[in-house]
């Protein structure tokens, strides 16, 4: 999968919703991801979410690593959000 780059003059088409980019985002964060230059990666934990659930549901919501338009990074978990670093 090629990440969408809103500044690329001839970049790939803007991706739609796929199973790979689903996340329980509020309206504000969905717009930041979709319309802005923020991006995130879903961090899966196979030890916490072992395969074999017949409904294929994780035991807890996955963590997300967000990157802002200026390179700042944040770890968003079920607890407090952690600032990991600025560029």
C-alpha cells in the first residue's frame, strides 16, 4: 500500500476505507486523517490479541502511532496519549 501524499503532484488516488485503515476515530480525528496531513499506523499486539477468536475480534482496541504534518509523533493507547518526539 502506498501512503497518500496530498502534496504529490501526480501521486496515487486518495484511498478510501479499507480493512487496513479502519479505526474508531471521532469526527475530528477522522477529518485530520482524511483531509489533513496527519497519518497513523495501527500497532497490533499478537500476544494480547491471539488469533483463533471465531468472531475475529481483538481483546482490546489497538494502539495507534500518529504522525503530524511536521513530523511529531504520538502514541495513542487506551490510556493517556504519549508524546514520543518532535522532529
